[in-house]
């Protein structure tokens, strides 16, 4: 399973969205769109860090790409590479 596939599944399981809605908005800010609230966002970060054995720094969390699924998948991938 790719990082993006994992994120798609996570959003399907933790929001009212269907995969086609998510796929059509991969580069849109999921927080602004209201897909998840701040508490759910914290859960997302925690699950990502546990699953991929990484931790995000402040710069990554503040990066505007962090709020899109495509951008988040890329940030996770980059973080995994740095930990190798």
C-alpha cells in the first residue's frame, strides 16, 4: 500500500467522505474544506508518526503542502527517506 493509498483509506474511515470525493481534491486544503476537525487532525498526525516511525518538525507542520493529501504524502515520503 502506498502512502497516498493509506491516507485515502484513513480519510474514508475518519470522515464522511467517499474515495471519489477525496481523489478529486488531492491538492486542496483538507482543513479548509472541513474534512476533519483539529482533534481528528492530531489523531492523523499521531497515526502517521506511529505507522511510519517518523516525527514531524515544526517547519513541516507549518508547510502549506501539509494540508493537502498529495503534499502530505510527499512530506511523509521525504521524512521516511531522511530516516533511512
